[in-house]
């Protein structure tokens, strides 16, 4: 029995997959937010470890106010990400709520960003997102500081 348990524990990484790791959360300007990082332990598709050249960040936003919040026509220019030394980091907008003009009270949206060369960028990072105002919609101006990713 003891040998079986040791064998099972040595195979734990084979059973692992994708895990969302919460980085920061809070409330500001009528919105609650959560910033998460996707950690992969999967080798299944390529028989090689996940790339450390890119990191996936997910920003979840919930409208806690009475007004509609504007999220239509979001582009990568609406975001900024800086490392601990203040240098701009390269990232790509993978998915955004482009089919949603905005979110009403209690509604949620998720934005996926892929950060390039994240393993080389000094931490902590500072993230900024400013949505564009739309007719009848309240814009959002959000800054998240002190972001530290888990080391692999």
C-alpha cells in the first residue's frame, strides 16, 4: 500500500491541468473586479512544458452600480501594463466583450490578456484599464497595483 501511495504522489503533475490563480480583487467606482492568472501544468498537447514566454491574465468585472458601464469597442490601447521598473510590457488582447456594448447592474464580463515575456519582467506589476465613454454608459477607470505572478 505504501509503495502505491508513493507512486501515486509521484504522478501528481500528470493529473494537473489549467488552474486560475487569483492575483488581486476589490471594488472601485461601482465595479467589483478580480484579476487572475492561468497556470498550466499540462504537457499533454505538445509533450513539452508550458511556455514561460507568455502569461494569461483574466480580468473579471461586475457592475455593482445602477448605471450601464461602457465596454464596447475595447482595444489593446485601452490597457497598460508596467513592470516594477515602470517599463511598458507587451501584451495582446485575446478576448474582450466586443459583442456587449456595456454591462448593467449585476452583470459580469471577462477580458483575456496574453502578456509576452512575463517571466523576464520584474515584479510587482501595475495594470491600468480605462474604458471609453459611450452614450448613456458610464466609463470605467481601473488601476491595479502590486501584481505578482506565481513562479513555476
